[in-house]
């Protein structure tokens, strides 16, 4: 479905990705793990075709979706035509809007279609959001804000969801709930690429994983196998 080949990306003159290759098949959960600064978020931003200065410039290689290059496509078409959406690191919800307003705003790419079904789906996945539909988003807890960030991404009716550190700042129970929900969305047909610091949790739910280290992929394989590789355990799973 998605094929990244020898992708190079830079911020100004500094290269952050030195030619990485990976693929994601329809219906998979694929995780990118690695230490701080390895290039995980950079990879997601490059996939979404976000623009500098926050996102990198792609300086080499290719990204294809169902066989066609998407390098020339602007981010809004990645969302509306490719149906790939990013739930970014740090959530980036609109704090001065209510939960419902955030969800409604996210359906801009749907051009006037009814969004009732998706709102219902989001509220069914995250009942706490339903209870707080009219609450200002900046008064939600961290976990609720993360639910809203994922819910908002789902409002685009995406078929591929990119998640950047969904467990960041969450209490363990809420973190497990979030990953359980991701598993459920995957069972409903959603393809997921998840970037995570919590490598153990990510590998537990993913089908396959890639390990990034300073802009290069240094290991890859079925998630279950990566979980048990001694060098991965030592470097990323706390021994
Ligand atoms: P973390 O887990 O800490 O979020 P990461 O693996 O997601 O790390 P990236 O955010 O992709 O890492 O960063 C990769 C490299 O690119 C780092 O050296 C970082 O300093 C640099 N970088 C990231 N964003 C920018 C930017 N907007 N401008 C300049 N350099 C950047």
C-alpha cells in the first residue's frame, strides 16, 4: 500500500533521514521505534507531505501509495484523496473550541457530507468524549485530549492513520486503553503507522516494526520477533 524507498529528508542543510526504506501493507499495524531524535516524527511528516520549516524537505528517494508517487501531492490532498491522516505529537487540538467543534472542524475534507456517523463512531470508541462534547478542549485531561486527537483524525474518514507518540504523557491504564482502541480500529479495517517511545507497548500491538537510529533503519521484522531480539531488548526495551 505504502512504499518508502531510499527516502532522504533534511531540515535546511542538515540531513535527518539518510535513505530509509520501508513498506506498509493494507490492514497492518506498523510501528517505528527508536530513541529521541532518531527521525521517527520526521518520517511521518515526510509521509504527510507537510512543509518546512516544521517538516523536512524530501531530498531523495520516493514515497508511493498503491504504486503511484505521492511526492508531488500537497498535504490537503494526502488527507482528502489518499485518505491518510496524522494525529500529531502533542495532540495539537484547538483548545478554545469544544470537543464537538474540534471534531466538526476536522471534517473539512469531506466537503459537505454528513458527519453524524463518524461522530457517533468516535463517541462510541471514546465515551468520555461524548460526555464532554460541549466542554472546551483545553480543559480536558491529557488522556482525553489524546482521545480527541485520534477522534479528530478519524473524522477525515481516513483509511491510513499515522500516530505520533499516542502514549505520551498518559497514565498506564489510559495508555493501554488507547492501544486497545487502536487494535479495534485496525480490526475494523484501518491501516496504522505508529511512532512510539514506548517500544514495548507498540511492539505488543503491531504486526511489524522498524527501528530507526539517527536517520537510518537499523532493524526490522515481525513485532513479536523484535520483542525477543536480545540487541533490541538491550537498546530499546529496558534490557
Ligand atoms: P522524538 O522521539 O524525540 O520525538 P524523533 O525520532 O521523532 O524523536 P525527529 O523529531 O524526527 O526525531 O527529529 C530527527 C532530527 O531532526 C533531530 O536531530 C531533530 O533535532 C531534527 N529536527 C526535527 N524537527 C526539526 C525542525 N523543524 N527543524 C530542524 N531540525 C529538526
